[in-house]
C-alpha cells in the first residue's frame, strides 16, 4: 500500500482492504466491548477473547469448585504446557525451554542474575538507554547490588559497547516508545563474539512479530502475555532459557515449584531439570488459564500471517500520517522501513498529551500517551480492521486541524 | 466440647452443634461443588466464594472488555487496596504496610534479602528445620548466594539459637505438617533482644487465627491468599513491612510498579514511599480480584469468630480422634492445647498414604497427605459444618477398622 500523497485517502479504501483481509474473521473471536470506541492500544493491553470469560467460569466452577485440590493434577503442568505452546507457536524455541511464570520484571531479575553469576570475570551489563522502565530498573538494582557497571547506550552504540568485560547484553526486541524493531540475530551474534550472554525482552513484539530464538541463538528471554497475546491485565509472563545453557545457569529465587520431585517435600533444594527450575511459587491458575486462551487465538491465526497484516496496516497508517499529520506539525518517531518496526506507531507532537485526552474523551479513540510528547497507535492485527486505522487517523487529523487540544486541561492525569 | 471417651459420639451431637453455629450462614456464600464430597483440605486450597465467578465475569466483560486500558485507573491501586483490607481485618497491621504482590516465595525472597542487607555485620539466618519447603528453599538460596549461615533448628531450640550473629529469624506461624501454632510475640521479642529481625510466614494461619503484627512488633511477614482466604488456586500473596523499618529496607527486585511516580517513566529507579516500593511488575488483575472476593468474606465473618469456631471444631475432632482413632494405631501430631494449634489436624499412621487414597477414591472425603505418614484434616471454619468433622472422622475410623488400605496400591501418585 502506498498512497498518492497529493490526495486525501477515502475511507472506502480502508473498507476495501478489510474485505480482502483473510484474518478478518478472527475479530469475531474477541469481546469488542463498546462499539463506539476504536481501540488502538492493544500494544498496552490486548482485548479479551470471547472464550476467556467462559473458560474462567469453567475453571472456577468445575475445576476449582468441584475438582478442588485434586485439580492440581492438571494445573501443576500448566506453566510448562503454556510455555511449550509459546515456544512452538510464537517464539521459535525448543520444547521444554519456556515456562509461564511470575511477572516480566521478576523473570528479568532471575535471568539477568543467573547470567551474571555464570560470567564471574565480567563486570558490565550493556543495555539501551531509554529502555522500558522495568527493564532499566531491574538492571539498575542488580548492578547496584553487585557493584557491576550498567552501560546504557544508544541503539547505534550497542555494538561498540560490547567488549571483553561485558557479561550480558539486555535489550528490548521492540522499543516501547518508538516502536523500533531491533536486529535480534545480528546483535546476539555480536554479543557472542564478545563472549557476552544475551537477554531479550519480547513484551512489545511477541504475538505481532515472528521471533526465532533458537535460530538466532538467543540465550535468555522474557515477555508478557497481556499485550498482543491478549492474556488479560497483568497476565503472567514467560521466560526462555537456551537448553544448552540450562546446566550452567541457576536462578536465585529457590522455590517449591522449582524443586525436583516437588511433592517429596525434601528438606534441601535440588532444582528440577530444565526450565522447570525457573519456576518459583504456586502459579496463579486463574491468570494462567486466561493467558492460555489469549495465546491460543494468536497461535491459531499464526504469527507470520499476523505480521503480514501488521505491516500492511502500519504502512497504511504511515501513508495516512504523511498525507494528513506531517503537514500539521507531527513527526513520526517510528522507522519507515516495515522491517525495522513492530506493530505500533509513535507520533510526536508538542500537544500530544492534550490530543490524547481529546481522542479519548471526545472522539471515541483510545490510543496511549508516553512522556513527553508521544501518541502511540498500537495496531493489533488480530482484531484491528483497516477502518480502525483510517478512523483514528482521520480523527487525530481533525483534532489537530481544529486545535481541539485547547478544549482540555494541560494537567497530567495518570494514564497507562 | 469434651466427649465422654467411653462412648461413641453420635452424629446427632454434631448436628446439634451446627444448629447453634452463628457462622453457619456463611457456608451459603460458597460454591459447594459436589454435594457428595466432604472437603477437609481448605488449609491447602480454599473453596470458591459464589461471588468470585460473578466478579470475574464483570471484570472480564466490563472492566477489561469495555473499560480496556482505562480500567488501570482503578486497577492500579488494587494491590494496596487489598493490602489495606488484609492489614486492617486479618493481620493487625498498620494502614499502608501491606501489599498484594507476587507469590509467597518471591515475597519471602524480597523480604529476607532486604533484611540481610540491613544487617551487614550479621551472618546467620535462624529458621525451623522441617519448615515448609518453599520457606526452606528460598532461605537456602539466599544463604548460598551470600555465604550466610542458615541455622535450621528444632522449634524448642529457636531461642537458644538467637545470638549476636543472627540477622534474621524466619519462621512459620503455623507449621504446615503438624499444625502447631508458634508464639509469634514471644519469639519476635526474643529475636529483637538478640538484635535480629523477624520474618513470619502466615500462609497456614491467616484467616483462621487472629494475628497482631503491630502488637507483636513483627518486622516482616508474607502469606498466601488461597488457603483459608479462598482466593483461588495460586492466588497472589501479600507481604508486610513494619512502617518504621521501611526507610531502612530496600528490596532487591526493582520494578516499574515499585517506582515513585510510575508513569513519569523516569530513567532512574527511585522507590515509591512505603510498601509501594515492594511491588515489582504488573499485578495479575484477574487473580487479584478473585483474592479480594475471598478476603472480603473472611473479613465479614471476622477472624475472632472464625477462631472460636475453629477451636471448637478442632477440639471436637481431637475428641473423636481419641475415641476412635487412637485405639486403631493413629497418633496425633498436632498439639492438644487449642492455643498451640491452627485450624488443621495431623494424624500419623503407617498406612497414611493408602488411607488417604481410600478416603478420596472410596469414601467421598478429601483430606491431604504429607510425607511420610501424615493425613491432614483442615477444618476451614467459614464453610465447614460440625457434621463435616464427624463424617470424615467416622469414615477414617471405618477405613482403618476394615483395613481398606489393602484395597489400593502403595504406589505414590502426585497429590497436592
């Protein structure tokens, strides 16, 4: 799709693209909530699959209510079972290398901590300056506790920062602010040449961008299930450990669920073989089954097909941006090459905060805002139509043309 | 209740106690599942309140489905809001001192780690030998990582083990195996005299035994919400930090949810004031609201009233034990003084494993088994009737008298 920039694009064009969309039926698998709201924030919190509410009822009433404690016979394997699904269908990982567990932050902590332990002669973590707060904070905490240097650099400086002192390279696959997609294979290879391990945060890419952890020889990874995977607010995260690294790595939070032969209740910790040792406490089953429902729909649609649609939609959106928003003082913070971006676009504007409020409060569009001047449009391809790209762009254009930001307060309220 | 041991107690006696039970109506607030099953394992996994399924529907459909990302405006405070409810109604803690967060194990890790950091000249953790595996393992991991001595002693040796090298005393309030209730105030005072901090695991007492953390001057505590609090399988845990200790302690897993002014997305971690700094990643909202439902019912019934009923029920059960089971080769592993036990009773028998299988598979009773020879009967007072004490005791008596264990295999299967 490349629009003629000299003419405004009509909505009929978007409608035509929807008719040709082979993934369109998947929209019907979701609870679409208020029909008057257009949601372009699936990169922050995905929509509920229709099956999730039903599944939760069954789990509460049948498995928990009737099955009671006996249901642990099936629940006990849930973190591994869902992990295997993520491994096979979403991130190109080996069977047994992924578990659903804890939050992304706790997983990053476990993984980075184990990586530092495994590289005793190396005293540097390389990370991206301006990475997502939780990634930055958890590494700052580990660096402070261990007296390790946290070398935070710009994306184009990463390769130069990889010297013989580096224990770990920790990066996000897609940048939460700009939407840039990083070359995972290339940077992992560069890290390995320097003798460093790699830890990838997949939160902003999993489910929207094909990932090949095994092929890219990634060492460690973590990600959430509540963005493009539609697992529900705060749904449990997952983690990946490359199988050949397993024997060398031991995570720091020794818990009952990571114990070999758990129900023997042995007095001394002895880690379970494989990724099981990265589990910690009792998994939150209600949250895990909701995550499983979200993952199943994405797996069924297929990440490759979702990526194709995502590229078409973000390209369509960039073309509308160029036609409508660039002339109105917006700048595009996301790479123009589809190969270099994920599934969300970031528009910078001095009045971004108030424009976001106008979209939400007056124009029926839900994007999100990131400090200091970024409006994000996340286009989750599984349930987003092309008209759901066209309409929010048209409304943002109207809001800017009519200076509607002047109708709302500059006061910042908490928005996620 | 003290039975005449020379005569067998009739079921009518239990029925009479049920008629007099002022808490009896609370049973109707729970999804009672299969009416042919008597559940005496609420100390492992509590039953679902009826309101939980409804609440989850509302949260999925209305808050998540319609409210979308905007619902974070109310979800964001959920860990603190539920924490304040636990603080005020269940554990005698100050407002703002408790948050719902992570698993018990992750919380024990954060708390013990911070306590060790705060006591740099002290190199010993005192804990109970044979404590619940996750407590033992997490402390073993910390001790190994830091070169700290883990001094695991018998309950009666704890006071003698508290010398000037001890940084932390970590104990369970109720022992998972025996059901013994420990003197929290006395041992906390003893630890303080030795200059040690205290960390209490409340998993097996919260919701069944009155707890007064502020009054007992406890430093740190953690507990789960899926046993007597009926929050659902693997429901999120909580943690407590004594307010005056807050400024001295910093937890090791620095995350976005523990950050001051979280949505400013600052590049450098700066912990939120108070217990907020102990939050880590995005909380699992579906699991949190289920926990909140469970907690609300217990808070409404009141822990003092629940404790009174629990003591009556465990005393009734001990009397039946003496009349029926003691003569059949069982021994009671739980203290006879109600002041020294929680709400579950442990019976030892050489055929405990097979007797448990007989109860579950043939006699419609769900207890649990703990290695090597313990049958646990957990009497959750909120939904357990006196006939639900009498019947399982009567059936266990039958099973033992008739040597029904001979009808099942000795092979151990995984049971929680």
